[in-house]
C-alpha cells in the first residue's frame, strides 16, 4: 500500500505533464505565417476607446475596442477600426473569457482580424492575435516594427 501512493503520484504527474504539453501545442499551434495568411487584416494601432456592452439577448458581454490605425500591414487602409471580442464588465457584472486579449486604452498593438458573420471585426486567434508594441519593438516576436512589416510582406508574397 505504501508503494501504491508514490506510483499513483508519479502516474498522475506524468499524465498532467502530457495534458499540459498537449494543450500548449494546441494553443500555440498557429505559426506567425498562418496567423498572417488567415487574418483579414494585420493592423498597427493604438487603443483609443474600450466599451463593454451586453449582446441583444442580454446573455454575453462583449468589449468593443476602437483603435486609431497607424499602419496597415495587410488589408484595406483606414484611419480607425473597431474590433469586438467576448468578455468585459457592464455595471456590476463581469465576464472573463480565457485566451481573449486584455487591451487597455493607450496601448500600442498589432492586431490580426477576422470578420464575424454579422459584419463586425474580431481579433483572430484571441490573445495570440494581438502583439504589444513597446518603443517600436513587437514584444512577443522581438522584432522592430519595420522588421515585422517586411516579414508580413514576405509572407503575403509567397
């Protein structure tokens, strides 16, 4: 019986490690190239306004993020864009959705978009479709904005 507890613990930890490893593979399974190719737009901008509201059925809360567009690496040129994603706070009610971005007003970002059936723009691949910009560097990729723009151009040309 004494030996059963350590063996069970080892089996449990091994299974947990495998499950966590597999979920990491699934979450991180989209390459930078696929993210660019499958996105409708790749936009560099600054979050100017965040607004949370209920959907029509009062079932889900969505956040609408208005971005001032600084550059469009893929897609149609425009001055601003509004993207919608699940989660947010309305009054005393909050909805947190795993793997959705946590945007803040004034934040400089690159976003990858897709088009919902209702015509709204969403953020493709949730939090993985948003890159933070700090002092001209795309933090998640450790690239300058110019390097990232050239990378997007190369991917699109393929």
